[in-house]
């Protein structure tokens, strides 16, 4: 059956943007196909429990299909939903979350953005050409711009293509949404003339070459709802500023007001600092020393005296707090952290997750001591398969 051409009816779409069909009780995943479409496909792989297929021709087109605006969609792999409406993408992700967490109350947070929301990009260079690697390969796709990137970043990409990039390995560009600042981080070598020319780019605040600042300030400064955040070259900052505000407002709503807050996996302190007016005492714990240093700079910049940052592993023992916020990496919480949370006496636990599957796994353990009150889903990374969930748990005792 491999390489065979068949006609199938798409009965559903998964959260990665693949159409789902069935032939002889075998599931077939078809990239870029939408529900209710009839498509002529070629079988591209056969696994034990499923097959994959690629579209040859769409015979019956979904009402939710739109013209793809990006010329790299079928090669890049970064976006999964450029071929459908935002409302349909929202519905697909909503259905996925509601099916995954069917025993819990689920809320969907409305968004008001679709394109040009990313404030950071990592560009690879191969043979002097600048672009993205295709999904799961080191094959480079040369790009002129990206629909998801902030327009100021796209302008920089256009400018960089004028230079000789043969001795460059990678370029990272960061931008700020409100203060309109830019940072360029280059790995490799450029001649002095090009480096001086880059320094003339509008709104350029910082230029780094091989981890050394060669122009401007050490960091960018973003200001969100009266709070200033520093953005260093190697420090994490949410790649979607508008989405970040929606996310942090939901965390604040769940947290309410109390005496003490513990912020695990606190990073550069962005969540704890955002909640500074809701608690009398806040402690952030983060294992990365550079992030802790960045967090303390943010604390000083905002003249905050009720927050303390500790460089330690998130599984280390902590005193009891009224509220706990955890924002772990995609792998979720370790068994030790889960054990500490269950043994802890937190009135509330707010679990922020970029991976619904590990969130589901961890909730199955945490519900021993905590009741899941609500899960909010935020389509923070529009057009991609990714999303954010915020879960509110309350102590049963």
C-alpha cells in the first residue's frame, strides 16, 4: 500500500493540524487536510497502528479552508494551521483540550491576534543563506520574512540579507512590543563595515557578536502594565507579549489575594513580579543562576521589596505558602516536586503548562490532595500546534 494513491474522506483533525481518515480500520493522518474534505492522497508511510498520507488533490473543499499566505508552509513545518481560519483553529484546539480534560471545567480565553506576534526568532545560516531548518532536518529554507514574526524583526531580516553571511552560523533577533526596541545576536564573523552598518538599523538597542556586547545596552527593556522587564540575550522571555498579558492576567485571577506566594521555576521573575500587589511576601525559586541575576535586576528596576529570589532546584523543600505557582518546562513536574506539592499545605496551586499531555499526567497525581477547579486554554501560539493551559487547584483539606 506504500506510495499507493487513494481517495479518502477526512472525518476529523488532530491538534497538530493533520486530517484524520480511516481505511480498513486503519487511521491515516493527512497533513493539511480539513474535516469533511474528500482528498486524493498518496500513502507516505505505514506504521503498526497508523499510516500517513500527503495530499495530491482536494476533491471536496472545506468551508474553513483559506488561501495560505506563506510560501514556505509546505516546507518549513513550524506552522500547522495556516490553511484554515482562526475560528476553526480555535475550535480544533478547544475540542482537543475538552476531550483531554473531559472530567474538568474548561474555559477558553479569547485572543485578538493572529499574525506578527512573535518577539524572537532564531535564524540559521548555510552557505551564506539565511532561514529556517525544515522540521526534524538540517535542510535550510531561505526566507524573506515570517508571518508570525513582529514586523520590526522582518525588517531586520530583509536588511541582513544584504550582507555577506558566509562566516555566520546563527542570528537571533529579539524585539519588544511596547517599547519598540531590537536586539541582534550574531554567532560567527562579519566584516567591520557590515557590523557598523547593522548598528544603524532603526530601534537597535543591543548588538552582540559571539556572546560579547559590541554596541548599545546589555539588555532590552519592555514595559507591561507599569512593570519593567529586562530581556538579556540568553534569558527566557515569553515570545508573545500580547499573549503573555492574557496568560498573566489569568494567573492573577486564579491567585487572588493572600499573604504568601511561592513561584517555582520562576525564571527571570516575570510571574512573581506581575503578582507583586496580590501578596505580602513572594518567593521565587529557579535553578539557573543567570535567570536569578536577571530576576534581581528586574526586582531592583521596579523597586519591589516584597519578593525574594533563591537559586535552588525546584524539588528542594520549601516552607508552606498560601499559594503556589508552577510553570515547568514541557516535560512537566518531577515526581519529587509532585510529592512535595501533595505533602505541602498550599491553599491554591496554579499550574501553568505549555504541554497539555504532561499537565494531564501530573493532575492525575495531584488530585490526590487537590481538587481541579478549572482549566483555562490560551491559543498563545496561533497557527502552530502549541498552546498554554492554566489550571487552578484547591486543597481538599
